[in-house]
């Protein structure tokens, strides 16, 4: 017997006067569906290259006339919960009790969806079903990311210390840093190509990056960071600290030929 077609978990709608599927660029559809899949699966695109098979989202019926895309989720309850969470954030962003990383994960696809809505001059609506008068899980317009940003973000100049794991990019100049105390890495913009080339010479080394940060003010979690310059931090006068340890009776330090190098290796 042929397998029975599953029922849709939710629908994605491109809503605008006289919109039809053939007028929507494939890139816009792809960007929007990819962002919604990230929300529904809870994936962090900077940490996970692909959505795991057990959380995948697939298309069912593509309907002509209003650009409606029916999707089926392998983990439907989790998908609906994650999509509804974004809807609550859109309605009352200042009251959301999300930790910094979870909020960042929601904001990245929100930015993509707002960009698609702006480029197509439409609204993206995600509903649980195709029933009339169905309350949407969320609706995103062209200005929603900008509206949320004004409530959540503050920016300023600062210095962060991290380990360079990647540097470069085919189009945008990027650097991936591992920051102490931050569970996930931070993708940074880089001021220019010359600077990203310098960063590439310090892979797997610790740097002090100077630049412009955008924080989520409720948690002081960095959302974006642009590197304008960097230096390599150096240890302070380890010799004085070692002498104090020796005075305290820790004579084992006398057996270490280069205490400063030893301390640096412990900290790396």
C-alpha cells in the first residue's frame, strides 16, 4: 500500500494584493522557508550545518493563487512550540524571558524573514492550518526586525577576548571566535579584507578584538560584533607572581624552567 500523505503541521503564506507564486523569486522562497525551518527546529545555523533528519521540515501542497506552502514537521509539537514562541516575542519583545543564546537564535531568522518581506512588499504569515479565521502563530512584515531591534539592542565600542577558529569568506568578511564563558561561538564581521587576512595568520590563537558590539540589553549578550582591529593579549609580570608563590613555600616552581610559558599553556 502507498503510504498515507501526512496532514500539514503549519502553513507559510506570502500575503499581499494580487500575489502569485510565479512572481516570487525562488531565492526569496528559499530564504524564507530556510529561516522558518531554523525557527521550527530550534537550530542555530552558526553551530549546526544541517537540520537533523528527525526535526526536518518538508513541503506538502503548494497552492496557486496566494502563495501558500503547506509544511510537515518530523517533530510537530516542538515545531509549533518554537514558532509560537517567536510570535510571542514579536508581540511583546520586552517581556520575553529568554536567555541570550535562545533570543539570538530567534533573531537571526527573523532578520532574514523581514528582508524577504521587504523585498517582496508582502507579509509572511505562519498558521497552524488552513482553516478560516485561524489565529496565526506569527506574522512578519518588512519592519518587524527593525522594530524589535530598537527595543532590544544597544551598541557601543568595546574589546572582547577570544580564540580565532575561522577567518575569511567568499563575499562577506567574517571571523569566528570562541569566547570564554560563552557556550556557542561568535561570528564577527571584519572591517576589511586586509584585517581578515591578518586574522587568518592567527588561527587557534587568542586575540583581543577591538570593535563595535550590539548587545541585547536585558542580558548583555552580544548579538553582533564588528572587528575594527586586534592585538594579542600578553600575560602580566608572571615573575613577580612566581616569586610570591615561592615565598609561600611552593618550591615546586623552582623546577619549571620557564614559568611564564607554563602559565600561558595552562590558560590556553
